[in-house]
C-alpha cells in the first residue's frame, strides 16, 4: 500500500501545496449553489443524499455495495487516489463521506480542518463554476462485519461490554429526552454525550479543537483509546465528524452507527435511558 499523500486531518496550507498532484481528489459536499459560487480549486461536487439510504424510520443507513460503487465511480475515485473532503456547514457531510470510504476499505483520505470556513476566511484561493469528474469503475465489496460500521444488532450485543463506549453526538436536549425526534426520546443505555459542535473551535474557523483538549473532554466522559467507540447521532451525519475526530486522535477501534437514533429511538424493542 502506498503512503498517504496528506495527514488524516489536513490544514489548508498542506492541501494548497498538493493541489497539482494527480493523486489528489478533492470533494466538496457543500450545497450546490455554494459550490458553484466558490470552491477549492479542482474540487468536484458530491450531493450528500447519495451517501445515505433512507428506509423509514431509519434515515441514515449505509447504501448497499452496488449503490456505493455507482456513487464513488461517478466522482472518479480509484484505489490509488487520496480523497480530501470538506463542506461549508461544519464538516459533518464531508466526514460522512470519509467514514463511508473507511467502511469500504479505501486506504487514503483526509478531512480539510475547518472546511470551507478555514480555507476562504484565511485567504486561500478559490474558483467558481463546476468541475466535471471523469467517471471510473470503482468496485465496493463490503465484508460481513466492516470494522468501521456498527448496526443495531451489534450494539445490542455489546451494551454490557466495558470495552465498548457509545458516544452520542446529538444535543443535550436530544440525549436527555427533552427534544424528542423519534417515537421515543432519550439515549442508548450507557452512552455519553458530546455534542458534535463542542469539538469545534469557533475562534479558529470551525477547526477541531487541539488534540489535548479533545482528549480531556473524552476522558471526562470515561472514554479512552483502549476502548472500541461507537459514534452516533440522529442519522450519523453529525456523529460522522465525531468518528473522524476519534480517528485523528489515534483511536484505532471506532465505528459509526448508521441507523443512529432514527432507528434505535423508533424501535419499541430497544432499551432506552433518559
């Protein structure tokens, strides 16, 4: 396997230095109008909805291998390309793409730290219009138990496992059951709450907070790198950033629960705490 072109969490100046590298594939998951107006040079656009499968009431499930193959081929992905993703709303959408690539076993990907906020607010160059990717033939084969994916059955089996931690990236109101967005409110038993926006540094253009601050916040909630951590929210949009955050901190065993609360909270047979 080749060496990665860039670190997992990439700064604007690091990306700028590699803009002309043919191995680079920059993917913008901002709203289409925002992308058309201004984007990182060379970036192609990907519609976020293509990354999720809606099977009501679960609204954020992982598409099947055939659908993922079609989407990733459409953007011109090949196994040797290094993907850098970003968006304009806090990098949740971008992180969902990167988590998807991890589930698919794609070896090299990075998140632009701070997304378009950091890039454009700090004076890095942009371009307008649209870049049309050259389609590829990217074939996805999903193993029976992808190490980056947790489903409802996996979580139910590990609820009493001290080596597994559940990180809920929703708001405190959702976590406590005050803000109810499913048939039931509350949280998965044993889960801890770290709202996804708490990991952002608003004084540094929505970059992730420094690693030592993030590690301390996780430790306060009883989470350490020796555990297997499952991140979720309502549809694994917000929690996708939590997933990338954990990976950037060196956590080796991290899963995303794609069904998230839209599945768990709407199933009358799953246990719930408030």
